[in-house]
């Protein structure tokens, strides 16, 4: 059985444990700092245009969300016109039932999968397993997580918490149970590890008849879906099988093909810190004689309409899952992805998960407190989601609800992260700064939360200065 | 079940958007494109070559009349004996090589085992993007089915100078979304182990580009 986030402790406890795990911290520190530097380089390369692209990305997504019913119907029409079949799922159970039925119809008992947050969210692999269908993850990091019976800890690099030596161990011990074993003389050189995954999956790709994918974008006017990837496992899954089932959240829509002029610049630079990711596949319905001849799009709600109904929280649906906010976050860097107890970790997880699932559980109501409100996530977000604003908004909701855990207890998570209340103060001071940089922070009712607390005077240093000093002093 | 869900989801979306004024226009004005056309990175072909090399692609920049010699030399260098060829590839490009050709077309496709046993593939492209070092294939007759440029370990792609644009927006405008597109930026790679780009996972481990430059 695959691992699940169910039964995870709430953030303050989980954070404390994670901070104590020095190996996780080391791996995370190394990986997040590497990718931050790469991102900065390729973003700076575009000069002033970056902020214009960012504003345009925000505008396109906001516009789409405000007319989502229209664009959903248009997407459906376009996909059908191009020979695809469209299914609608209001929750995880419905989505899993649809996908299981589609796979059963083919008579196959195994499917290859391209990394997809949506299928993790609905725990598709477990549902398929219960139906006697084996789902093989083919993205290298997903493969590592699946073989290791571990949980993803990052949106883009689910195995970011693991170093090369740990990955080697997992490959040596577990690959044989799933297919072709790793070579016994496997080293921990990343090239050797990548080669082992190539050999392990090769035969599976060549024989598979059914694939399940997500999509980074769905274009309403043309009916085109896009998958951005690095390894070529996406291309294998999207090209070689006879049947393709794509599970796509309803917020993934962009209105027109030309909107990709913006997002194909924003996403690769923000996520892997490259000018362009190695491979992007786009497909529109079915192309006779090329690729899967049976294509199904499953449009997934699963709580997204609840997020949409909240006029402050709605902006979380703009997210293009680049993971830049995770990589920059001082809390994420210390606690890692597992502490958030959700498939969506880091700053975006802290605002998305409680909204998707509601804040009924202790785990979910602690999430809006899994932050120091320093504002770095907002600065890097390519679609300008004001994560601190939504966090404060959600804290208000928690505070208003009856019988909630005291705020002090929830804040303990942040204290665990930064070692002491003094350290936390320092970060909160920076939060005041971020608000200075971004004047529209905390307007209206959201101001209530901050009004009851003493915000220190805004120091004269810039946020970036503070940030760099903080980095140097480590 | 699905039909009921469709109405349910759409109704929930509409209810969630109760705050959006009914007369707010759905269509946007086309003039609202405030970002740059391109980023002045330098002479187009120079930039393309530099960025491809940055991804560890092999690049040869030659005069158009040298194409057959370069293709032959490239196939010789990698020791290819059997190569895949999309049915619409210009005959002339292969006029100087004697390697065995396996011709594929949507009407007469090779099976996966045959694709897998080839040493490489030669294709054209439809657009190349200098700023990002990207080559786009659109499944045209000189590029073939998507599987062709995916399964073999070596991809040799011939790019004409007039196919190269500076930027992503310019490329998007040239592309037809109704065709299946593959955007390739360097050979297959992964960053999944400690965020280090390692070349060579499931796609071709070698990407070789022959750039036809009339001024070369
Ligand atoms: S919230 Fe913004 S920065 Fe974070 S993953 Fe989403 S798009 Fe990227």
C-alpha cells in the first residue's frame, strides 16, 4: 500500500521533529539553495520584463477564474471537437471511479503515470491498487518516493529530502520488487542513478497500453493540454500508449493559445530555474496516426469551488505549481515538506490545503500558522499570489471558529522552526518590511489580525538586504 | 453520473462567482500584451548556438549546401548503422550517407521494437527559439510521429535559419496548437537528485543540431 498523509501530526509537532532531523535539513538546504541561485540568474536575465510577465500572468489567471464557468465549457467543447472525451468529477471518489472504469474498459491491469499533483491529491494510486490495477510512477523523484514507500515533500522534486546515498539504497533494495533490479555495483553518482531508472522503466514504457497524466495548462480556445518535464518519461507516457487519461484541476485553464507566450516564460524559469525545461509536450484531442487514439480529460473540482467562493482565498487558484515559494521559504527549508501533512507543502500548501479540505482537523487549522509572514513567497511567485494576505485571512477564520486550539499553541510551530521566540520576532519584523514593499498587504478585515499585535517600526534596510545578511550569517 | 457531476460543478462555479458583476466582459482586448517581444540577447543564430551548447547539445553551424556532408559526418561519428527517417525528410539530406534507413509515416508506422532497435533518428523542425535554446517539432512530414524523436537514443535535427525566432512569444505565434508539439531544449535530463541537471534519462541522450546558416 502506498503511504498516505492521513494521521500525520499537526504542524507544530511535525515541525519540531523535522527540525531535529539534521540529514533532512542538510539535503533540503543544499537543494533549495541550488535552485534559488539558478532561478535568480534566469529571472534577472529578463530584466524589467520579468515583472511585466508576472503582472500579465496574474491578470490572465485572475480573469480566467472570474469567468471560469465560461472557460470550462469552452475547453470541453474544444477537446470534444478534437476527438477527446471530457468527464467531470466533483470530488476525489468520483474522479477515482471514472479513471478506474476507463482503465478497466481497456482490459489492462497496469498503467504508467506522469507526475501529477492532482492524482496525488485524490490518492489515485491507492484507489487503483484496491481495484487490482498497478500504477507505476515514472518521474525519477516519484519513482524514488514510490519505491521507498515514502511521501512526496516538494511539488517539483518530491524526493528533495533525500540525498544521493539514500536514493542508491532505495534503488538497490526495492527496484527488483517492481521490475528490473538495480545493478548490484550501483554507485551514488547521480548519472548512475538516472541510468538505473532509465533501464528499470524502459521495458515498461515500451509495453504499456494506458497512461495517466496531469497537465500544467489546459487551453480553452484550442483544447490543448501541456505537460512540462525534464526526463522524457512524460513524452513516453503521452506518446506510446493507446489510451491516455489526463486528470486536470478546473483551475488549470488559460483562455487562449497565445496566453502561453507568458506562461512558457514564467513557469520554467520559476520552477527548475532554467530558460526552458528539456521537454514540453502539447496535444489537442487525438491526432490520427500519432500518439494515443483514445483520450480522456477528467476535470476535477474536489474543493476548488470552495476556494473560488472565498474572494480573498481565491487567488490561491492562480498557482501554476512552480514551487518557487517552497524553495525560498525559511520555514520550509527548516522543516521540509512532510511537516505540512499534505500533498501541497510549503507556503502554497499552507494556504491551499486548508481551503481545499476545510479547517475541521487539527492538522489543517494549524497550516495557516506554518509561516512567519516574511513575504518572500509573494516576491518570488510568478503569478503574484499574496500568500501572507491569505494566511492572515485564514488565521482570522480559525480564530473566529469555535473551539479552536489557542493561537499560541499554533504559533508554537513557528517557534519550533526558529529555535526561540527571539528568532521568530526577527522574522516577523521582516514581515513588517515586506508589507512596506507591498502596500496592498493586509487591507480591510485582514488588518484585524495584525492590529492586535505590535508591529515594530519598519527598519530602513531592504527586505533583500535583510535576507542576504540572514543567509550570510548562517 | 458524469452528466450530473458536470452540472453540479458548473453550478458550484457559478455560485462561487456571485461577486463578479454580470456585465464584466469575458473577452479581453487583444492589445493588452504589455511584455517584451524579445530580450535583445544578441544575434539570433549566435544566441541559439550558445544556449544549445549550454544544455550540452552538439551543434554544427554550416552553409546550407553542406547539409548532406554534415549529416553523413554526424552519423559516422556516433557509429549509427540503422536510422529512423520520417517519410517526408528531404532526400538530399541523406544523399552522402550509406547507413540503413527505416522509413516511418503515420500511414505506415514501424512498431515500437523497430523504433527501439534504431541507433538514431534524423528530423527537421518547425520552429527554434534562440533565447531559450529550444527546438519545436510539430509532427510535419519531415519530422514524423512523436515516437520517432523519442525512442532512439540519438536525435539529429536539422534547423534552417529562417525557422529560428528570438523569443518564446514569437514562437508561440508561429505554432499551430492543433498539431501535437514537442518542445526540446537540450537532451533528456533530470534535476531530481540534489537539484543537479544530469543529462540522459528516458528521451534521447544525445541531441545534435545541424544549423543551416546562409552566412556561414
Ligand atoms: S504559489 Fe506561486 S510561487 Fe508558489 S508554487 Fe504556486 S505559482 Fe509557484
